[in-house]
């Protein structure tokens, strides 16, 4: 080796690369000669030390042709390489879909107390306990910021450590109080993925998802043992029910701001911490930031006073601890003095939470002017969260105040909302900001101007969206919203704010604008079946009209309230309210709106079985519409009159009336209402025993309902189709219609109707005799 290396004019320690990179061809040939000599030398003793060296050489400089090659890497033997060569081998192995059965969040830092609640939850989760299958769900409820999630996560860790759930722990945040809570479909899909279900095996319908989810959990119980499902932040029982396992070995732990007795769950409400628990939380929170921070332990009496000023609420205590942690040299008694001196407290709460505002005041003082102003105005905004558009209106700018928003997020005074471009305040932060405004005349004036801008913004765009929902061919196109879907999407996003802003009508300075807003959202709220919101808006509008002293607006409010009550199934109440509306319209001499009130009253009378009176009232409405030249609403009166005539067995007259309604709808271009006429045709024909004709009419209505994505209307039509098929002794078609009705009702957010449709479908498993 040394001889050959020197023969080419290099040092004895030169590498093969040094020789190969030389430009002289003689040197390259020397490399080959040297390698061959080395290979002969090493091959002569394959079992000795030379073999070890040879194997290393073969890995770094293959090509010697030695017989000991092991075949554990690409074979480059026989090649001539004048530079460094790297061999690469790619192995593709098809493995199982990974599971996410350890998705439980980490234990909450500083968690303390809650021994009684923790024990109660552990007793509910203990597989050796005495609870029945009906109490295998535990639900933790309480005020926002009270520590529900922390308690649930801590309990889940304790249960897992005791080996109660060898099958794993599933965690899902249902975002129940966001604008768009997690649906059953999305929740089930996420849980199935966590259970290791391949994406291509995950079905699409809710029923199939739930069935696969329960089956997968049952199989897992047999193979590995019970599973704990932690469903965080649920807002209703409907969010949780699809997640309940079919196998009683599993358990479900739920957190919610609401009590959920409908789940037949073990209910564990949370209250404020005890003084001892609050003291421990403060001490632990400080020691997490600095293990040697003993300020709480060094002055327990003052720490107890601080806990009392914080109302023993976890949120307030964490804020106080953070203020101390960011200033390690500040003694506890100094913070207590600051809180005591700041008496601008949350006095509308009666559970000692005034100190929360005092803690927020300290953070507020450190804000620059622009973020401080934004915080105050956000606290006045309607609804639980606001869009960038509403923020822009609040501050009176052309675009959102991005820098101020980011500053508040960094200070943990504002949270990002349910989607990009939406913002929300914690409930207590909102109360704090509103209190700041209320305590200063100049800020109150600023706040009133901001709220006025929001109302004007809502009236403009809710009016445009309402125009789109009412739009018919031949009418001027509304601004901004190109189709119904865009209008509905905007209204869906702003619904909570619109309803809250309409409630401002109870304040005299906003009464007129709020009444205009109420008129803009009535059709939307009825379409989406938000009946409670409809009633709230109508009642606020009625109060606003009283404050404004406007009799016509008052009549409008009474009429809208009656319609909302009827839609909500409260027809008896609606009759009294609508009668009042008719009287008011007559008093002000508005025959057109009077006709609308009579029309609504006729529907309410028919729904309570007073069909004879309904016929008289609807006839009056029809005649008034005809007199004022409103052919479109005349069609509505004919439509409703036809149903009332059918109720009393006057089928011929009913069909004539419905025919007039359908024809007038077609002339007006109102295809959706034409579908309703076809539905009523089917209803009257079916009641008269003309089943085949009824089925044909329902089919035409169903097509229109699907075209407009009127899923509740589709559910009603499919319901009647199922009944018609049963009457015709066609159980297969009836069962299919019931299942389709359940799906439509689910899409319409009508879970009770969907459940009933499934029950009726199951009853058809028994063959007809």
C-alpha cells in the first residue's frame, strides 16, 4: 500500500479519493492496482483480522470482488469509480393506520382541590363500582372559567393510571359554544380516525358512522379493554348522544357550561373553590413559574385575602398569580393593596367575583390607547363573537384594526373566534370592559356612537340579505349577495349578533333602527327555524315600538311575534297576539298589512282545529290582498284557504283553491311557494283517500324542496310520502321514505323529528298482514 501510494507521488497516508482526483491517468491506474493488491491480501485470510478490515473496505470502497461479501447493501463490485459513491436503498413497507388513543391533554398545571368532585367522578368511572349502565356517562358543568376541563382531564389521568381503561383514552373538543359547533358527523369521523380506522373505510352518513364507531369500540373492548371518551365543551345532549358507546364497559366524561340531565348522566356541578383550595392554587401557580417562589407560603394571611378578593374563582386566581409571576420582586400585600384600592368591580354578580374586574383593570392600564379603546368597544358588541366587519363598524374605520387586535390577543384579553376573522371576549372580560365604559360619560358617548354604527351596518346588510331571500324574477337584484346561499351564509355567521342587536331596541335611542333590523331578519329566522330567536326579536321590537310611540311599528311587532309563536308550536298564544295585530292595523288604516295579519291568524286557527273560523279569516285575507293588488300574497291566502277547506272535507273546493294558488305562484315566479302548494295538494288528496295522486303531488314538492335546500320541508314531504306508501301497502317504499325523512330532518337541525322518523322506519320491520 505504502509503496503503491508513493509510486504516484503522494504521501503514504493519501486516500483513494486524493489519488482518484489527480488529473494524471497514471495515477488513476495506480488506484486500480492498489485496490487489487489490497483485495488479494485481504482475501487470503477471510476469517482473520483482514476480514474485518475487508468488510469495512467493502462498505466504503466496493468493487474488490472478495468472496466474503454479505449482501446487506447494493453490490458495486466490478465497478470503477473516480469519485465518492453513495449507495441508497429505499424500502416501502405498508403498515397499519396509526392510532391516537393517547390524545389526552397533559395534566393541568397548578390543579388543586376538587377532592369531592374528583372522587365522585372516579366513582362513576370505576369499572368495579356499583353504578348501572344508565349512569355510565358523567357530565361536569359550571360557569365559564370555573375549571371544568381541568377537572375532567385530571380525573381522566387518574383513571388511566389505575388501569381502568387499557383500551385507551379518546379526547375531542366539541366547541359547543362556538358559532359552528362540531357536528356529530365530524366528531365521529375524528374518533374513528383516532381508533385507527383507515380513511377509505370511514362512511359518510351519521347512522353509518355511529354504527361503525360503536362496533369499533366493542371490538376494542374485546381485544384490549375499555376505552374512556372525554367529550369537552359540549353545548347540548344532541352533541354527545352519537358519541355514546354501545358497549357498557366503556365510559364517557363530558364537560359543558350547561347541565345535561337528558343524558341520564352522573351530574357533577362545579362551584367556586374553597379558601384552602384557592390558597393552594396560588402557591402552586407561582411555584410552576419559579420553584423557589415562596411569597404565598411566607405570608399566608395576605394570600388568603388575595384569594378572597379573587372570589375563589380559578380564572381570577390564575390572573392574580400571573401578575405576581411577571414581577418577582412584588410582595403579595402590594397586589392586595392594588386590588383593594380598585373598587370598580363586577357588582352585577353576587358571588364575590368583583375582584376579577380588579385583576383585569391592572392588565387594562398597561394597554396602549388603541388596544384599550378596542377592548372597551368589543365589550359592547352584540353576540358572543364578532366578525372583522363588525369590529370595523365598531371602531368607525375602513378596515379592521389589526395591530390592536393582535395586542389584545397577546395580552390574553381577546381570543380568536370560531374561524379566521372572528373574535371573542371571555364573559368576565366583556363585563369588565362594559363596566369601564359605564363609569365614564365620555366613554359612554363613544360607546353609544359605536353601537349606532353597528346597528346601521346590520340594517344595511341584513336588509340586502333579506331582499335576496325574498327576491323573485323581475325584481331588482339586491346588492352584495349574488344568490340565496351567500345571503344565508352571511346571516348564519352574524345570527347571534343580529338577534342581540335587535334587543337594543329596548333602549329608546336605538328603538327606530332596531325595529328596522327586526323586520330584516324575520324571514331568515323562520327559514332556519330559530323560533326562540324569532320570539326574542319580536318581543324586543314590540317594546321598541312602544318606546317610539309608533302604532304601525307596534302592529308590525305584534304580527311578527304571532307568526313566531305559531312557528314555535304555540298556536293558542299566537291567536291572541295576531288578533291584536289585526286590530292595530285596522286602527292605522293599513289594509295591506292587515291582510297579512288575517292570513297568519287563519293559519293559527286552523292549527288548533278551528277550521271553520279559519276559512272565514282566510277568505277575508284573500279579498284584502286582491283589493290592494298583491297577487303574490293572494296566492298565499288561496293556498292556506285550500288546506282549511280540506280539513272540513270540502275536497273539491280545496283543490280549486290550491290550483289558483299554484297558478298565481307560477305567474309570480315563486317556485318555492309553488312547492308548498304541491305539498298541500298532496295533503288534501291523501286525506280524501286519493293516495296515488297524493304521492305524485308530494314528488313534485320534494323536487322543489331539494332544489332550494329546504330540508325541513323535504322532511315533512317525505314523512307524508311514507304514510301514503304505508296506506298503499308498500312497506319497502315507506321504509325508504322514513329513512330519507330522518336524513332531511337531521340536515334541518330537527333531531326530534329525525329520531321519530327512524322509530317509524324500525316499526316497518314487521311485515304487513
